[in-house]
C-alpha cells in the first residue's frame, strides 16, 4: 500500500498470509497480497469426511457467513 504525507510517498508492505490457522490450511498463495484468503480443514462428522472452508479477512478474523461444508 502506498500513501502520501507531506509530499513524500511511503510504501508499507503487509505480512505474508500464515500457511495454517489452527486446523485450517491456506488454499492460496502465501504472499502479502489481497484482503482475504480461503482456508480449509477436513473433519469427520457422523462418520462422514467433511471439508470446511472459511474466508479469513486481513485481520485474520473469520468471515462467518462464508463458512461452507462440503461432503468429501
């Protein structure tokens, strides 16, 4: 991100996305670009393998209405 203050330009680089957050694994690149990323984990519910995916914002907080369960 770049911004100007007192006729000077400053560039601020963000951190790379963590490869894992708890049980969830990053589904995309680990670069510092983007405001959100998808993370997923595999769990067993009622003897069925289920994949859970959730969108995580740049503050590493889940966007809960994005939570999706997919039967594997």
